[in-house]
């Protein structure tokens, strides 16, 4: 068994934004009993002992936690590389200075579109100008900056304008990531999934812009896997290198695994070492022994690990089936049908999207 190297710490699901592609659980109110500062600091110590080297501090919006600086400081003391994944709302100059002093290594800011009107509409709140100001602040403070833009049917046609905006902000890296369909994005999938012509036009723009910006700005582009032949190697394999801890202390092999009908494991009750090594949840899909055909005898089984367990569950009701994204899956027709509808359907109006609500704050 390998050691984990990355921990995604979802400090809170509270968030001032209402993005309809949010991957947070639909049952947000179940997570209101958040871990305390001391509990997070203990979890970080246990994670470091297990071998974790990278901490991704996320949410919701992690800056909604008043103790985010203390949590980051503890991770830095333990020698972890720390990355703040934020909407940037709450990243005031004072807070940024405190995080810098605590040792935070990297900042990733999400932007919803290339201009304020559309960006604020997707975010469900006025936020574009504050995001731009925060991105400039991050650069002034000397942090490496990643800008993350989630692409979907309603903004992907403006990808050239999105790249032009990011160029002005001079990040080190731009992530243009097509929506992954979990949580609220799963609920809104049919209004978010782009058509094939949209995907093809976007790819052509990305190719040209990558060539133009080579050496100045790295652009990563993540395809929607519904349009791929083979599934993504989700989480680099179940319980192989990554783990997630949710606001209430549930430890998961991936951020969407809360929906699977598997036994839970919580850091309030068990050590992270036990959870990683012995818990039924983490052992369930580790390695290749669990695989059904066609994965079991497939040459790609150590490349994509049979795809995503959460996606298999969402699409078939059985997390142990081959990911239906795979063209070899007996369930592939489920994905093919969704893609056909995205290509034939009229362009959905923005009003059909369900915005992610604001969970009640408890801390
Ligand atoms: Fe991957 Fe399984 Fe498809 Fe082979 S059959 S490509 S292992 S998902
Ligand atoms: Fe859970 Fe892919 S998101 S295994």
C-alpha cells in the first residue's frame, strides 16, 4: 500500500458564492458540526506522520473559518506545502499578510467568467471585482498564483476572453477545467454539459493560446470526461495517494465519496492511520482485485483504475461497475445518451440552473 501525499482539508461548506457547478454535497446542513481548530491541528499531525506532504485548504470557502491562519501555520510547521483554494472573498490585505506570515505557499483563486456581469451571475453574488483585486494582491505578496475557471455550456464559448482576462492578471498557471459532475453540478448537469462543437472550438482556442503564451503562463485544460473514450484516473486510484477530510471530520478517498453506500470513517473516532490502512471505506476499491470485467482483464486497469467510483454509482447505482464513460463499459450507452441530448438540445437558459444554497453557519 502506498502512503498518501495529498490531503484536501474541506474546512467548512459555508461559502458566500452559489455556483451551480459546486461539487459540495447536496446535504450541506449535515456538515454543520465542524471540527475545532485543535482537531484540525491533530489531523494535520497525523497526516504528516502518514506521509502527507501537500495540504490543500478548501471548502466551501475556507476563509469563512476564523482559524484558517492557525490551521495553515500548523501545516507549515509540520513541513507541508500549503495551497489555499479560495473564491478570494475574505482575502483582505490583512488576512493575506497573516497567511503569508504563517507560511502559506500557494494561492488558487476561482473566477467564473471573463467579465463582471456573467461572472457575478454564475457566482450568485457580486464578486468579480474583489476576485481581480485579490489576484493582484496575491501577486504583490509574491505568492505563486493559479487561476481556476470552471468551464460549462454557458461560459465555454468565451474561452478566448477568459484567457485574455487571466493574461492581464499574470498568474503562474491557469486551470481551465470543464465541470466534473458531482454534488450541485450533478444536479445541474444537463444545463452545464457543453455540446461537442463547443468542446472542439474551445480546444482549438486553447491550442493556439498555449503556443502564444508558452514560457509566460502555463495553461492546463481538462476535458469533460463524458467526451473522452476512457475515464479519468480518478484521484490517481482509490485510496492510493490522496484523501479528503470534510468539515465534520469524515475522511474520504475522494471529495464525492460521501454519497456511496459504504461505512463511514471519521477522524473524531479513529486515527487517520487506521482510516487509511484498515478502514473498510478506504480498502473497498483499493488496487485492482475489486474490479469487474471488462476492467479486470483490461490493459488500462493500472492507467485509469476503472475510472471513477462515484461516477459509476451516480450513473448505474453500483459503485463497483466500470465507469460508464469508458467505451468498453456495458453501461456506456448511459453516457452516450446524455451526450446526444447535449448535442441535440436547445441551449438551456441560465434560469434552469439550481444555485448552491448557503448552509447555515455554526462557527
Ligand atoms: Fe479503464 Fe476499465 Fe475501461 Fe479498461 S475497461 S479502459 S480499465 S475503465
Ligand atoms: Fe469519487 Fe471519482 S469522485 S472516485
